[in-house]
C-alpha cells in the first residue's frame, strides 16, 4: 500500500466516520439521563480483554487511553484501525421483556512514528449514545390507572450522542519511562422529546416537551508508563493516565407546552438556546501488565471518575461517582509459525466490574461483564505478521432493583475491525 493512498483513504473514512458517529440506535431507557449511555473505552483488541490498556504497550496496536504507549510504535510502521460493531440490548423489569439491536461505525484510528521511540496517533471514537424509544399506554384496566387523570399514551424519544476526535503523541524518556498526551475535541448533540396524549382529547390539555443539548470543546489526556524487561523476553509495565475535567461550551434549549384539540397552546416553560457550560469531571486510570513478548499478556486496570461533581444541563442529581476494575489476558501459541494458522491467532479473555454513573430513586446502577476476542492474522504483500482482523464479543449487565421501579439491561456487543500494519517510508528494492 502506497503512503499517498493510505492518507487519501484515511481522510475519506474520517469524513464518513465523523458523519456516522454518535448515531447508535440501541434502545436503552437509561439513555434518558445525563449524557446518555457511556461507551466503553478502547479499540477492539482492548475490549476483547475487558477494556484493559493503561499499562499495555504494543508495536502493532494503538492504546489511546494512555498516550504514553505511542512511543512503542516501530520506526517504519503505519497502523490503520477501522471498526464496526453490532449490539443487542435485552431489557427486563421482572414482568415484561424487550430487546433492540443495531449495527454502526465504532472507531477510526491511525498511528505512526515521528522518530525512534516517539509516536503519533489520531482517531475518532464514541463517547456516549442518547438513543431510546419508550411508549406506555395506560387504560382503565391497568393497576396504575387514576380516574382523575384518565387513559393516556406516553411517548419518550431520544437521539444523538457525543463523539471524540483526538490527536496525540508519546515519547520514551531514557530506558524505562514514557510520557504522552492527547488533544481531544468533544462534540455532539442529544435530543429528547416527551409527550402525553389523553384519551379525552377534546376536554383536557395534552402535554409535550422537547429539549436539546449541543456540546463542544477541547480537552487533554495525559499518560505515563514504566517498563521493566527481564530475561527470556518477560516484561512488567506500570501505567497511569488522566483525562482532565473540563467545562464544555453548551447550548441548551427546552420547551414545554400544553395544548387542546382546538389548537389552544399554552407554554409551560421555555429556554431558547441558552449558552451555558457542561462540566465533565476528570477520569483517572491506573494499570499494571505482565507478560512475555509475542507470547502472552495479562493486565489489570482501575478506573475512577467523580461524576457527582458533573454539571449537565437538564440532568442535575442523576450522576454518581464510579469505580471500575478491568481484567484481561491474551495468549498467542506461536506468533511466527510457518505451518499453523491457528497457532498464530491471538486469543483473548476479559472481565470488568464496577459502577454505572447513573443514580435513580436513590440507587446507583451496577455493571459487570465478560468478553472474549480473537486477533486473526491477515495476509500482506510484505509478509509481516502484524496486520490482523480483530473480533470481540462482550456481554455487560446493568443491574438495578425492581423494588425501586428500575429495570435490568443485558447488552451483547460484537465487533470486527481491520488493524492494518504497513511499512512507512520504506524504499522498495527490485532485482
């Protein structure tokens, strides 16, 4: 693949990815609150290992949650990673069940060296999804029917999401330490509509409300890694990274009206494109990994965010602090085998457990999940063993108590990405 072709393809796909981003249509009623449903961090190699990545360094993959890892990129390499995912969400309140599914763009990432032990990366990745559709019909035969209210239909709809575009660099200092940083730009919008239409349409006021949040602004990630090498290619990495807390420029609008069948409209409340700020607090990540080069890698991450300090227009009181543990492992039987394709496949396992940032009726949601993944080697013109197709499957459970009128969700996600490794600025020789 020629360098100019790589750049042209990246620019084209970046434009397409930016247009498609933030539009995941997996129905989750919990997306009604805060910034919607937060997306897991990492490329598909990381997600197949439970989203670990703070202390992992690899010359053929990009771990953007810690930009210090960019210093591990080979001096003549170019990495291109493009992924799609499919999700199916299963919802249950203990009485009824519902499911929805969708396939969508997930990420687009590139990385290459600027010099020896100095790397660069850029990409576009999802932050949150605000999609949901909820419909409720209350009739006189329902347990919750109130004769003073009468029969009615309630409809709640949400759409949109938040996306992050980042550029970053990481450099190795001395023999063991690396540092790095990302400049990121968050942008997107979330729209929410609520309507109540009563069966006695001619004699009562029906209600309708709309709100829109448009967010944008820059922020920074910082990272550090320490690497210790031992005999027989064993290694130990320790890493830490932080996404800074920041106030993002925001336009927030809200309109609530009541109306009758005779077109009599009365405005209940109205906010017209009010310029304000959305504060997203800092996220701290700490990790450790141990393994043997080209054989196996194990990792453990601890991630925490003080979401209780967030300020999100229209969502006060629904955010709680989060803490999460992530575990992961990867095993390669024989990375450079000339005879067995199965031996060159990368096998991954992972798990994660922690808090969801949403608190409703005084109860904070909990999350736990497990994942598997595979790195399937791809044939290349140069015969290098690093290009691969990454596959992963993750099942995550969001749990809340039905006693607090809350439901549980089980999200099954499957992703496939092309992680292409090419040689950058390599002069070809011909006989």
